[in-house]
C-alpha cells in the first residue's frame, strides 16, 4: 500500500512540475501607471513602461487596480489630458475586458503578453 501511495504522490508531483506556470504576476501588473512607448511588434503588441518617454502629443497610459477599477489616460478633444474611468474583468488567461463608466466610450479586450517590474507588453482588441 505504501508503494502505491508513493507512486501516486510521485506521479502527482511530476504532473504538477511539468505544467508551465505561464500566468501574469498581479503584483507587477496592478497598481502602476503604464505609459505607451508606441513601440509595436509584428503581432500588434505595444510596449508600456512605468515612466513616460513619449512625445507630449502622443500621451497614452492606463492603470489597473486589484479591486477591478481601471483608468485610461489620454488626450481629450481640446488636447488636454483626461482620465477615462472604468472597470476590468478577467476573461481568460492573460486577457481582461475593459468597460468604461461613460457608455459612449467603446470598451476593449486587453491582452497581456508579458510583464515585469518596468515593462508591459500588451495589445488592445476592439
């Protein structure tokens, strides 16, 4: 009986260790303002950084909090900065549905390719 228990435990450990841990670490994604650096790859993913390095007229950023709140920052109609509040919900592995408080503003899906302490790779799918 001990041999069967040992074999079962070993098999479980082998299965768990062979699974890739491929999730986004919330502590890196949430609670930070991410500025679009407008560096885009072939698949449409942009690089976002924790510090703004963009030209003034190309201002684009967002912030996600663990409580489900979301704020998008950008230029308004008169080229003044504006905040666009909303919410996010996780819709799948690395994907988040963004909905804005203003019903006139179209939401989107944010797909995250990778994140670390300084850099985020993501794209918006409208």
